[in-house]
C-alpha cells in the first residue's frame, strides 16, 4: 500500500541523499506524528492516508529530506 511504498522510497533515497536518520527511525517518527494528527482531528474529517502523508511531509522537512 501507500505506506509500504513510502518506506521503500525512503530507503532508496536514503542511500543517495546522505540522510543521517535511519529509515526505521523515520518510520517511527512518521507513525507517531500521524497518530498526533489523528488525535488533533478529534474525529473530524480525514483519513489514515491523509494523516500519514501530512506526517511524512512534516518529518521529512524536519530532517531536511527533500528527495
């Protein structure tokens, strides 16, 4: 699914981008951030994929990963 593709994409880019944060660490941070986004919505409009993509974008920006 999309989450699996995101992790595999991160693995591919990590090797070429000189990223100092492991893929596993990125995954855990994204997962935690997605849960935070979900909780902040408090049952409002949204879905898991949207939460994940927003979290992924925030974590990549935080670690300066633009690949």
